[in-house]
């Protein structure tokens, strides 16, 4: 294995470059890339990150380990990409319903259905554990997995501010934590169902608190 491929870090768009490169006249590489991601996702969900190796992925995908290392330096970066690809393919883009509550429901209900459909919790827990000890991977995890979802929700809150539904000085980052925090709590701990009713309750409770800031700020 050569050391020519740079470590992908925050702000380095090599994920997008990796995804686009096979289209420049390399259909075999594109097929191998897809096969590796699918094999990694299947193994992750069946056995968990700790039981997955590059050897196992290579065998299932029908490629060499050298091919895998050409795109992913570690199994953690491969797992992150596999999870992102699977969720991106299954997640519909949220609709603009004309109301904040409707927009949030269109974003979070499909996510909850997907997240609760397979054992994603243990995979995400393993990735979070890795992020706690590897700063470079932590940056990739936030950029690749956390921020895209927060960006979609940020756009929803900004539209709501423009419509005058919520105060212009709404603390959007705090609002996002109020929404995503309970969902990930249930996903990771599994102590109660992560279902559409819970999503509605979380959204309603968060919006009640946000709307209540008008009255508190007036005092």
C-alpha cells in the first residue's frame, strides 16, 4: 500500500472527489466503489463495527484490500462513508410546507423511520466512540454525518424566521440540539421507541419552548 493518498480532513472535499472520480471514464472503479460501500453497510449492520475488517469487506465485495485502501485509509472512514451513502439514498429531501412544524415533520419523520428500521444505533455509537479518540476522524464525522442534517434543519428555521413564525433572534443552534438530542438519545440507548409519535412530541415540545421566548424576552 502506498502512502500517496492524503488523510481526508475537515474542509477537504475529497469525499466528493472520490465519488466523482470514477465517472471520468472508469466504470470498473465506480462498480467496485459501490460494491465496497454496500458490503461495508451489510457487515456493519449485521455484525457491528468491531467485528468488521477490511479483509471481510474485500471478500464480500469481490475486490482486493488494495482497492479499498485506495479510497479509505481505515475501516472507520469506510464505515462512515457507507452509512452516509445508505442514508442519503433513502432520505427524501424535506418539503417546504409553508409552516415550521410541517417542515420539521417532513425532515425528521423519514429520518426516524430509517434510523429505527435497522440496528443503526450501535454503528453510530461505535463511530462516536472513535471520534472521541481520533480528532481527524471526529472532524470527518461532523462534516460528513452531523453537519448535512443540521444544514437542512437550519434552512427550515431560517424560512420560519423570514415568515415571521418565530423570533428573528431565535437561537437556531440550540433549537437544533433540542430536536436532534432526544432522537439520538433514543436511537443510542434504545430505552423507548423511536417512532413518529415521539418525533411529533419532540417537535411540539421544542416549538412550544421557542414560541415561549417571545413572552420571556418582553420582561
